[in-house]
């Protein structure tokens, strides 16, 4: 609902180009979150950050691992919905830009 309001605002300010760019932005953020898969984010120069995360996951109990899988599944369903919404808004925005 909020995304529709922001798209309406972008349409009022910039037109269909604004709607298309908003869709690309939403799609970019959703794909980035999906690729990170609830892992720490940092530059390539911090391998210790990634190693400590994997070490913590390997030493976790079965209950903690199950809770993490549940959290990741919930996050992934939200990112899939955001990717779908971003793709739809992008298609509508740029489609209407080129059709009008």
C-alpha cells in the first residue's frame, strides 16, 4: 500500500519515468537482500566477518539452527514479494513511458 502511494507521488512529480525508476530501486534492494541471505554485509576485505558468521552457525545447537532456518524462510518470502512488486512497477512505469 505504501509502495503504491510512493509510486503515485513519483508519477505526480516525474511521470512514468519516476515510476519506472522507483520500480528499479525496489527491485535492486530486494535482489540485494535476497543475495545477502541474512548474512553480514561488508567490503570484500573483511573475510574474518564472514568466517565468524559461519563458525557461529556451525557451533549452534539444533534449536538455534531451526530458528535461523525459519527466520531466513520468512525473510525470503518477503524479498520474493518485493522482487515481484518491483518488477511489476518497473514494467508498468517504463511500459507506459514508451506507450504514451
